[in-house]
């Protein structure tokens, strides 16, 4: 009997590996899937994560469980996901904060290599809201009040380096005002403080503001994107209401740990694509002031890299440093 050549051995090994991957995808998932949200409950990441967990539970036939792991602007939860077993049973929700963190923190994982992109989910603008106790009823009135009382008004954020922080700093710089940053451990606590009137301003994802705007617990002054939100067509953009050129939008996606079997990643991509193509899910995003986004995995990977470059420049120009 002839011995197998090294090349033939390698080919056989690859064939078995491929069959093993396909078999894994056919039986996947074999237990509940953990979807890590690297922020506390109540923020936009949590809202999008819970929507996707519900939909993926139906598609995968196993419970998809939200695991909120907040801290360090999303870094702690992201690191947990990066170190998880790459078997498809741990996934990660990311947002634009993922693009901020390489400029803010000394990461113990490589954002370019620690994960494989599954899918971008959607995008949505930030929104300028204030406590109802504040007499300002427009962007221009808020700016005038801030200029008349420099350093007196405070804005709450989900923490140093969060989307709320950077979007607010961009607004502060472009409006030429002096407002004071008050960081919290998540978007939910930040909004709660503004609702309570302890801080005056919160500039964060519209998707997390809507229930509080509708209940009159927050007063909406402007939309941070390039066009008005469908859910509030009469509310002007911040750009048209007094700060020309202002544009700040969030986005959300799903990543899997690197070395997750390609067949399992493809299964997740296929199921996620079906979810995002659903008119019901699209309406849910629109109802939250956001919209679904369609990109190939490669496009999503390139998009993340572009966002990292963009926001690294903003962090450095604003002189923001993690605490």
C-alpha cells in the first residue's frame, strides 16, 4: 500500500475539516446563544440587541440570551466576547463605540483580528434632548442660553468616549458653547439623570430617546442626522436649526469571535439577512427613529475600519482621554 504524500494528506485534512464545519452548522446551535451587549440596559445597543435576540431565537430554534456587560465604553464586554469559545454560542453587539475605543483605550485584543463580521444591522441619528424643566424650546434657544451662562449647563453621557460624549463634544465645538460633561455608566442612567432634571442636556441615539420624548419626560429639540427622522417629521435637524454641517449617527452590528467555523458564521449571516429583510423588523427600526442597513460581510468589515479611522481623528482633535 502506497503512503499518502504530504500534499494529499493536507487535502484530505482540509476535506474533513470542511465536512466537520458543515456538520457543525447543521446541528448549530446546540445550546442557548449568548449575545453580549457591552453596555448596561436601557441604551441603544441594548434595544437593538433585544430586538435581534428575539428574532434570532425564532430563526435558530434555541434561546438567544442577552448578557449586559457594561464598562470602559464597551471595552469590557467586547473583551469577554473576544476571549469566548469560537463556537457560535457567543456573539457580540457592536455600535459606533467600537470605532472610538482604539483611540481611547489600550486594548487587550486587536479590533481588526479578534472578530469576524456577521452583519451590520441598522443606523440611526443622535437626538438633542433636554429636561422639560429647561425653558429652551429650540436649538437656537439652547445655544443662546449656553452662551449667556458659560459653564453652567451640563450634558449627560453614557461615559467618556461614548457616542453620547463624542456627539455632544462635536455639538459643543461646532456651536461654540461651553457646556460641562457629566459621564455615567451607560445611556440609560444618563437619560434618567436628565429626566430627573439633575443635568440639563442629553445628546444620544434617537432610538433610546423615543419613549421618553413621547411621554414628555424629555424635550426633543433637534435630530443629529443629515435628514429629519420619519418618526418626528416636524422636528428639524440640528444642522438646519442652528449648527450648519452637524452630523452624528450611530450604527449597530453583530460580530462573532475569530475562528468561529465559517459554516456557522454563514448560517448566522443567512438568518440575520432574513430578519432584516422582514417588513415587520424594518417597521420596528423605523418606529425607533432608525433604519436597517444592507451590506455584505466584506463591506461591513471595511466600513468598521473606515469608522475607526474617522473617529480616531475626532477623538484626537477633541483631546478626549479615557478615565
